[in-house]
C-alpha cells in the first residue's frame, strides 16, 4: 500500500479498532521511509487539526526520524526544523486534550537541542518564546519536564564525552530553570494545575541529576513542597512527593543527606495520620518514608553515631505497618532485611522487630470464616503472605527468644481462635531458621499442640512444617501424612506432593498402596494417589523397583470389585 496521509490515517484507525498486524506493519514501514518527513509535517499542519492520536503519531514519527538522521542535517536544516516544531508546539498548546502531542513535540525539540552544542544559549530564548500566553507556559512546562528524560543514553544517540558535555551544559542551566519555575508560580493568570506542572519539572530535573538536592532546599519551591506535604493538600501532592523522592535518590547518588530534607520527612507523620482514608496520599507518604529509611541506611551503614536517627526511620516503617493496607506496605517489608546486614547490630533492632511482629501477626491472620478453606482467596493476602515467606527468612536474625516464645504461646493456647494459631505457625515456620539447633524440637512441639485442630489451613501449615529439610524423621512425616489422609475431606494434592519426603523408605509406599480403601476418597482419587506412588517407585534403584512391583501386583484390597482391582493393577503395570 502506498505511503500517503490518507493511508496513514486509515491504518491508525484500523490499528486502534481492530489491532491488525497488517496496519502495524504498514505504520512501521512508513516510519522507516523517506517520505515520512513530509507526510508527518502534512498531518501536523492540517487545518482544521486532525484527531489527537493521529497528530501524536506524526510527532512520534518526527522524533524517530530526528534520532535516526541527525548526523545528516545541515545547520540550516536544524534551525528550520526547530522553528517548525516550535510552531507546532504553540499550536498544540491551544488544542484541547493535547498533552500527548505536546510531550512528543517536546521529545523532538529536546533531542534537537541536546544534540547541538549551543543548546545552553538557546534554552533561555526558547523559554522566553513560550512565556507569554498561559497555555503556552503549560506547554513549556511539559517540554521542560521531558528534557531531562531525554539525556538518558538509551534516548539520546550520543556517547562518551559528547554525552557528558550535554549533561554539564544542562547542569549549568539548573539555577536558571529553578528561577523560571518560581517566576511562573508568581503569576496569577495560570490554571490551578500550574503548581503541579512546576513541581513535576523540578522533580524531573532532580531525578536525572541536573538539579542537586541542596539547590532545591534553598528555594521557595521547597517551601511549597513542604506546605503541600505537611498540610496535606491534594493539588500537587503526587508531584511534591516525587520531588522529595528524587532528592533522596540524588542524596544516595551524591552520598550526602541534608538534615533539613530528613527533618521534612520526619515532620510528615501527622499528615500521614490525617490521610489514612486517602489511598493516593497514603501511598505517596509510604514511598517517601521507605526512601528516607533506605537512603539514611545506605549513607550511615557504618556510622554508629547515626543509630538513633536510624531508629527514627524505623519508626516510620512501623507506622506504615500499623496503619496502611497490606498492598501499601509490601515494599517496606524488604527494607527490614537491610537491618540484618551487620549481625553485630541486630540486638539494637530486636525491640522494633518484636513491635513489627505484634502488628503483622493479627493483620496477616485469615478471616475466621476461612475455616474450611485451604488457602487465602484474596489476591492481596495471598501476595502479601508470599512476600512475607521470602523476607521473614531474611529477617530471621532479628528474631530473639522472646519473639519465638510469644508466637508459641499463641499456638499452645487451646482457647485461641484457629486463625490466630494458624498465622502464629506461619511466622514460626519462617523465623525458626534462626534457631537451627532447635528446629526439630520446635516443630514437634507445634505438631503436638495442633494435633486436634481440624481446620484446613492449620493442617496445611503442619504439612509445610514437615517439609522443612533435615528437621523431622520419616516416621513423623508418615504419621502426619496418614493423619491428613484420614480426614473427612483430605487435602490430597498437598499430600501427594509430599510423598517424596518419604524417599528412599519404599516400605511406606507399599503400606500406603494397600490402605487406599481406608481413606474417604473417590475411586479416581485413589487411582491418582496410586499413580503418584508409582512415579516415586520408578526413581528407586532397579532392584528395589522389582521388589515393590511384585508386592503391589499382589495387593489384596478387601471388598474391592474385580473391575476396580483391574484398573488399579493397570496403574502398577506402568512401573
């Protein structure tokens, strides 16, 4: 199909409505063609303007062509292209819902500017050119936000010294950009989201290392960030949080954390408490708290004089664990693992870790109405427990005898609800790795305490306990598996996947095969269990396989109809 404006528009419509490979291939080929320049320009210049997705695609095409062909441009071509794209940007700023188009035009102009050595001189001219009408300023802010992102090596086709030179030139412009942002915020004729846009620019320049944290701390912008986060205010909250996180990220990069930045974060706890009903604000605070903890830890890891400050950052993690939904504290769980990096210091953190356990144990308990369910049916709880399973093992050095005893007290208390017992076993199971010499003793005590608990989730925890390598003997494993198979509704899948724990003691398999009629199973499940036994028998030495097969072929099942016996024997024939 010929490359024309009409065909491009038709292919875009087809791609958005039908998602056909033919349309995708056509548009990809179009962007590689030499006529893409002219058709993209024709689309952007069309009056009245075309649909926004079509215009945005044209701008994306321009960006691709600029990056691919930059070295072929003459200086006059570059100048004309910049003027042309700036004109399109001004037009786009006056269109409704045009942010995607403005962003892509910003990418074009950023690439052109960054790859020419005189960009630092042109930046002020560009800013002044777009500092008139309010809508022009909003477009300017979008471009200024995009600009640092384009300095990444993956976005900019420059390497080595050239890339460093571009970075340094922009660094030299950072104070000017901060001045521009503050001047814009003094204007009274701009829309309400202007503050958010300005903070987004500040966050972007800080995130990519073009603005240093200490530069922001000296500015009125920081006062605005402070007011938004401390109050808290909805408008600009996300962007203010991103600014703070960018400053903390750069603090790690420069290995210098300004005390005023840390103090700002510490001062946010009242605002955090006031935002408990607003998930978006709460998530913002959580990310800031986690970032401060991580930044402070990495920068003061070896400095014992900073322990008291570190304990203050731990208090922020505890605050999150107490008040936030589980999905918001998932990432903070991995932060606790950092505290085990120096085992000489774990005793300092054990009090806080015990506090964490007191918060998490009840919050991780399953609902009481899950009594006959084998696993959480909530994705949030299931995912959170999965994460805890990994990080608790890493946190285990923080667990002291007191923590383990507190958990075991729950398990042995017959008056405790089943779900309290189940979650206590869950935590004990993962933390007992810290007490390797006592693991077997702990497991046997737990098994004895819950032997009369019928709930499926507790029984599943029992099966998980006996699966811990090198802890309990085969007799204990066998007893637990038989107890489970003897239940009214046994968890057959959970048993079958643990039969391997009995290897190489094949006598258990012979006994189990002869007992299948003793369990409350459907015949199809009995055959499935026998097939699982056969699969394990095949892993035995050949001499043992023959002995077991001879025995199994002669098993006498009482009151077993001939047809059923024949089917079972067929299962054994596959050994």
